[in-house]
């Protein structure tokens, strides 16, 4: 290939027989074969195994007979992020980059300076591959990158089983409208992609901060205040931890997955944070679950949550530009009914600060908030109850929506995720149907304390959360 030749990214991808649904050209610029390397900007797929963006970058690097360089930018201004998120993320990035480096790629780790970072990585790259972003800011950054240089920038679908646009070309109303679309094609998208053996080494293009190998020093250098308490579960970020979590789940709790709604039993996979940071791919999870010895009905229940429900949330944030705005993100019936009931009398009213400190009259709600605060996660059924009661005990539904998003995104390790926005919006009627009308809720689904006590014993859940509380106590009755 001549040194000064510029070729089309589309032609290269077609030559490599990469199906069109797995990538999206973000500009019309050519591949500049006169540049030094192919660059992969890693952001949302923070793993080595089954990383389609990384695999695609490696294939293109080999085709162009160039080294591969992987780059990551620590953005301390990432919306609603704090030290809890960065600590978990750092562990995954360090582990992933060690594997990418061992495979022969160069590495670049930068901190802040997003515009300068985009200019720098565009300067010597023949083309750039980015993993797909779904939220507003992430999509905007990829657009900015595509407009920065004069080279091709390609976005690769990597963090859903079925690429969002391949599943549906519009926002879906609920799980029942997207389920068949996904399940009809699910199996054909379960192929694992790995990084090919690289033909050229890229180590000479590496640039990593001197303190990057020291977790405490590097995180301290970011200058991010510790806005949340230290997690009491000892959870670690990274692909190796995600693999252990999945292995333990399949070997143990998965056989009881039908009872996952019971807070007492604590039957959850625990994979939410690892999926959020891209430490493990949903395809790998699906294939290992499908290969397990669990009953087929349990496997399908799990895949419903992992693929259909999770990818419904990606569909939501991808096609609804108001996914984080009340009432714009809601179906018309929910927006209208909540507005109609917004002046209804509340028996209890709490400020966002009281919610954050778990200072309500309800010990079950307080326990859910304490679980979120000290573990970075919340039992799934309690998350629904938690969100419904914020709606009921806030002065009006708009402030309730803001409070729920704020608390979730601040404390949850998998906050600021499509699942987060869809989950909070569900508490206000998204992806649900109208129910019998009642005060405050209108026709939005209602949940109450008596329902918790009728369905579950709750004792073990309260005792487990009490041990997390600094005072070994849960307020309320």
C-alpha cells in the first residue's frame, strides 16, 4: 500500500467482511495511510475479551500493516461521577491495558483536556475506532472527535448483544414490543470476537503517567473529592473480578433465580457494575449461562433480564433525547396522570437531604438507601419500592424524579447507565401500563409496605443492611 494513499473506511470494512450493523462511520473522512498507527479510543468497553471495538481495531491495524494503539482518557468532569466510580473504573482500566499491552499494542493514558486529547490522538492516527456511546455526553464526545481531525472515525457496537439500531429503528414502548425483535435474532449475534494476533508492535507510541501503576497515587492525582462513604463490600473493578462474580453466580445463586425478587434471599448476579463499565460483555455472560446446567426456564428468565430488559433501556436512551427529563421521557398517559395528581396531599414529605441520609419513617425504605450508600448497589425489588416511595413522599413528581436520579447516579456503581435512566423512569410509568387510579400516583403503578411484608419476610434483609450502617441501626419503624 503506497505511503500517501487515502482510502475509504467503508471499503476497508467491506473487504474485511465486517457486517454493517456492527459499526457506524461518524464522518466521511478517509483513512490516511501515511499516518503511524490505528488508534482505538477505549471508553465504554473496558475489557480485553470479546471487545468488538478492540477486535475491529486490531483487524484494521493488520490490514493496514500498522501498529495498534489503545488510548483512554480519565475525565474528572464526567457528569455525576465521583471517586467511588473512578476507583472502580481505574482497576478495570489498569487490568485491561496490561492485557492489551501484552498483546503488542501501544498505550496512551491521559487525564482531562478532552479537546486536546482529541487533537493529539487524531494527529498521527491513520483512522480511529471508538466503542459505541449511548448517553448524551458520550455521543457528543464521539461527534466532537469525528469533527476534530481529517481522518475516518468509526464507532463499533460492543456493549449490547443485538446492536441497538439492528434491534429497532425507533423507540420501543415496552418490553413486549421489543422482545420478539431481539429474541428472533439473538442467537446470530452471540459470536465472540477477540483481538487477532497483531502483526506489528506499538510500544514505542505508548505514553502513560509515571504514577499510573500506583492506584492510591494515581487516584489522588485526579483531585476528585470523596463524596461517598467507602464501600463496605470490598468489591473490586475489572474483568477478572467480573469473571469471578459470574462464575460464583452460575455455581450458586442462579439455581434460585426464580426467587430473585425476595430481598431476604439476596439472589442477584452482581454483574451490573461490571456491565456498566464494560468489564465483561453481555455475550460472554449469555453464552456461559446458556452452557450452564441450570434449568432452561431459569436460563431464559436470566436472558430476559440480561438482553431484552437491558437492551430496552439502551433503546430508550438512544432514541429518546429526553431520557433524563421529567415529564418529557414518559408516555403521555403517565405524564398527564402525574400532573393531574401533583397537588394531592402527601402524608409524608421529605427533602432530598432527608432521603439521602435515610431519615424517613419507613425502615424498609431507609434500608434500601443504606444498601445503596454502603454497597454501591440495591436489591432489584427494593429499588422499585425505593423509587415509588420517593414519588409518594416528595412535594411533586418533578422533584421526586430529580431526587431519584441524583441518589442513584451518585451512589450506584452502575449509576449514569441506560439501565439507571430506564429504571428511574419506570417508577414514574415508563415501559409500563396504566393501573387503577389513586391519589398522588394517578394511574402509575403503586407499591406499598404491606405488599413487601405480605410477599417477603424482610427480616434477613434488614439484618444484613443493619450491619452496614455506621450506627448498626436503621431509622424508622
